[in-house]
């Protein structure tokens, strides 16, 4: 218990900081605006499609067509949420240690009977909690809108949220690792570049899948191992789609899938890697930060 | 009493060495600070004072040698529980109020809620910030920030307080207040390690002093020992001529002549009456005769070459 108390003290202080610096306020405001925009767009586009389909004929194709439109809208909306959350995670992770080192506020704090590891885990816990809450609320809100408007049933909202949160932990942890040694700006440039490369690799892997090109698929996987954020999102995207749609795309082969989303679940090996990844990042961060002269 | 005799020193540094890449910040520094002492650590900027303190509070790790706080390495949380520290670049979370920052530090120091509620207003008062705890640190002046930093350092009643240039942002009144605060801490049995390049400040409060220059300890000891046994007499005459200087040379060494004022270095202050009698007996008129101890500044400048270098 004696070891946990300082961690909680730091986590609490970090949360107060997030609130006091208006980070939470701005995030809530923008998120509310985004959900409203998504709801309006969904109602409008889905309603339009519904009327058009009704005009053509009623048959098996109509249901699938409408379903596809709902899936595309929902997946794109969630993709945007995931993207915003990822930026937030990177932003929080990148400056998590270095900004207080640079400003000098950490000197008095770390001279206290507080281990460097306790400080690091306290920061991580607070940011992880913020990101988890953000992802759960946003993914939940979008799926709820889709359900109310189109009767949309995601395969597993819980798994989808869990994987999106895991993606954020990956980003937060690697950002924190960089933050142990790099100045905030340099770390930010590095992390956003890596994030961009991972995103690109995801697209390359997707196209490779369509083209059945082994090299492109392997390139996608290779980059995913180095920086698994996009791979975890693809894992989450599977559970976001309805079972009926997945059955349809499954029958039609990968060609019928949509970019930014996967038609098959994440492999167990990739999932294991994605869980081990932030743990490893934090372990290395602890070593790097523990030895650093301030 | 037996326990006290065996109590480890508040600070013990042996052959401490610190290098950053190729540059050497500390060469072989050794010093001991006994519990209850006010210890002054003096040196020009860049001499290695802050590096030493950072090693003592666990922010930096030495390349060689040993540093101990009450018999334990600074990496030990138990050692750090007993220290209070004011960093050189006192910066605190600007978004927080002074009270909140102290509350955070109180929690980290292991104080419970009741202790914090009682103690925080006390330390705010002690550093001259009574009633200002509710303001955001962002709005504090530099001097106020340094004061809240001092409050943070003494908050949990530590046994050892390390202050790195604690008056750099304070005006003369503030400096005097810090001197009184340091004395009050010493009266309560707290050991104070004061890093400073302000000689008068150190001279006014410290029991013992160490002088560092370019990473080396050049002198350590009681203030009176540092200055050496030599005493000077300052004489104010009606006139100064060769005959006078010759007579003075019989009693000591003429150190300085400035107008009609002569500074004479003597072995003991006991020669003063004899000097006076000689001069008056020879027809000189004596307007003043004052024995003076060489100031710490004289010692310091003598030891540290190149001033600010």
C-alpha cells in the first residue's frame, strides 16, 4: 500500500492538471460537437439512402445496400474518433515527462520520497484513465446514434472499445518512452511521423490484401510490429461491424471490405504483441527515466 | 547520549566525482556536515555547487565516490523522506495555487490530511505569504515563487534542508527574512545546507563553509578558521609619511595605504595599544584604530581565481 499511495497522489495531481489546464473542457466541448455533427450527418445521409432505395424496389439488395451505407458511415465516424483520440494520446504521452523536466517543476517533486517509477506510473495511469473514458464515451455515443437511426448492431461494442483503448495505450506508452529522454518537440515530431508511417503501412497492407501481393502484406505487418497503432485499430474495426455485414463480406472475400476497417479479426499473435508492446515501452521508459540526470 | 554519538552525519560526501561526457563537473569533493549545522557551500557560478546538491537529493547520480544523507544513499526513499529541497531554478506547476502545490508536496512527503491542513498555513506565514496561498502560482512574482519554494522545502519538518541559491530573486528585505528563517530552522535543530555565491549571506548565517571552484574543494572550515589567525588594524591618521610606515613595520606588515588610512596586518590584536602609544608618542595624531577580521570576501577572492569564470 505504501508503494501505491505516491502513484495515486501523482495520478490525482495529473488529473487535476488536465482539468485545470482546460484540456478536459476543450475535449468535452469538441467531442460533443463531433457527436452532434455525426448524428446530423447520419440522419441526413441514411434518410436520403432510405428514400432512394424505397423508390427503386423492395428486395434483398435494398437491405444489404442500406446496411452497407450504415456500416460505412459508422466505421468512418469511429475512424475519426479513433484518430482524434490517437492525437490526444500522442499529445499527452509526448510531453508527459519532458515538459516538466524542461520547465524544472520536476526537480522539487522527484527529490521527494517518490520513486521515478512511481511518478511514471502515476502519470501513465491518469492519462490512460482519461483516454479510456474518452474512447468509451465517444465510441459508445456513435454506436448509439447508429443504433437509434438505423437499428445498427455492432458485433461487439465492448471488444471494439477495449481495442480502441488498447490502441491509445500503445500510443501513450511509446510517447512516454520518448518523453523520458527527448525534449517535447523532438519527441512530438518523431512520434507523429511514426504514427503517420503506421497509418500508411495499414493502407499498404490493405491494398496488398486486395492485390494479393505478399510483399505489401508483409511490409504492412512489419511496420505494425514496430508501431502497432493502426493494426490495433483494424482489430477494433472488425467488432464495430454488424455480424450480418461481416458474413456478407466474408462470403465475398476481402475485396468487398472497406478501407480503414478489417473483415477478419486480429490474429492472436498480433493481439498478444499489441498488449506486450505498451508494457515493454513502459519497462524501457522506467529504465531510461530512472537513470536520467535531471 | 550513546545513540547521538553514533548518529551518522547529516551529509557525508567522499571523493565525489561527476563527469558529463568529457567535461568534469566535480573532482574528488569530500565534506561532512554534522546534524544541526548551518553549512555554507560557496563558489562562483559553474563551480559545481548545484551538481553536488542534485546528487545529494537524488536527482543526479555521481560518476564516482560516495554521497550519503544520514548514512543512506540519496536513492533511498528513507533518506529522501528526511530532506527538504529548494531547487536553483525554483519552478512550480503554474496552473496550481500555492496552497494546492504545497498540498501535493505534503502528500508526497507522507503527511496526512490533518497535518497538511495545520502545517500549510503555518509555512505560508513563515515565508511571508500568509493569505496568498489561494492565488495561482502563475500570478506570483519571482520573489513570491521563491518564497513558496522555501515553504515547500520546510513543509514536512525535514531534518535537513538543502537550499540552492535561496535568495536569488529576493530584495534585501526578503534576504534578511530568509536569514532569519534559516536561523529559526537551526534553532529547531534542523541542518541547513546553503548553496550560494552571495558571500555576505553565507557569512551572516553559516557555522561552517566550504569553497568550491571548478569542481574542486579549495577550502573548508569554520568561518574564523578560514580567515586564518591574522588580524588587521585599521588606522586613521592625520598624515602618512615614510617615518610612520617605518614605525608601523616594527609591529606588523603594512597591507594597504589609502590617503591617511593605513591597514596593518598584525599577529594579534593585543599589539593595538602598543601601536597607539608608539604613534602618539612620536607626535602623530590618531583619529581611529579598529581591529578588523578579513572578510569572507577577501578569503574567497584570494582562493578563487578569475571571479565569475
